[in-house]
C-alpha cells in the first residue's frame, strides 16, 4: 500500500491510522505546488482534485478523501476497534463525528489559511480572520464538551475520528488559534501525542511534536 502525503496536511490522519493498524505501507510525498510526487509521478493522474491524502491499495486501486480512506483502512482490521462494525448505530455515530470534523473543524481552518489571498486589504483580512476564529472556536468548544465526558471522541478508546481531530487541531499553531481556553482539548492533544502511532508519523513526516 502507498500513502500519498504532504507533511502535516490532512494525510496525517490516515498516516496515524496505518501506524495504529500495523499495516505495511510506503510513504510518497507530494509537492502541492507542482503536483508531482517524490517518485516523479503526476499526482493529478492519481487524484484529479490535486490534494492529499490518497492511497494506492495492494490491488493497485486508488482512493482519496481522508474520511473514506480511514474507514477503508479500519475495515481491513475490524477487530482493531478503530471503527465500529458496518451497519451498526455506533458506526453511524462515528460517521456523524467524522462529518462534523470535516465540515466544521477542517473547513473551519480553511479561511485562516487562505485569508491573505481572499482579501486584498489588511482591515478586511483581519476581520475575516476574527470571524473565522470565532466560528471555529464554537466548533472546538463542542469537541471540548464531548471530551470532558470521555477520554476520546467516541468513548473510552481511540477511533479514526481522533486521528482526524488531532490532525486538524495541530494546525492551530500555524494559524495562531489559541487553544488555551479549552484545557480539555490541550490535555487530549497531549495524550494523543504520546501514542506511538502519532510519534512515528511525526518523525516520518519531519514534523514538530
């Protein structure tokens, strides 16, 4: 299996999941500007949308979109506990959380990354960032409330929702989102960073802890 990634991007989530599952895989870095891989491939032929993550399965098939990839990976080893069994209410609850993370947390960070190119003047740029941070803060608050009742987003054990949430929350340092108002979130991230699967992914991608 191959994982096409860019350091610290949303491909970090399936990277953690692959490590958790102990599935052998090859990391292939993608230059997001040139859309070329480290092996010289045209990444647009692998994922026409041009963004990571993407995987190539052992059968040679390609799959993109992190939420789809992590569920696919978890279902390769259903006894891992990273995702409940297909067709159960617990699985739909996991999908509910994954969709919340992708639409409200992941996309909530997007304006903060793109603000400089979206608004030409400094005043408008600052206003956009302030609005985006306030909205994102409400969504992070929901995660904090959930984690005040249990150690992981879906209960007592880690699932693929946690690998995705951690990936997004790590972006807070890049765009200057202060997480200190949510000590539940900062302690959660500290716990996640102690997991061997996370530490291994950080090292492999050349990231800071």
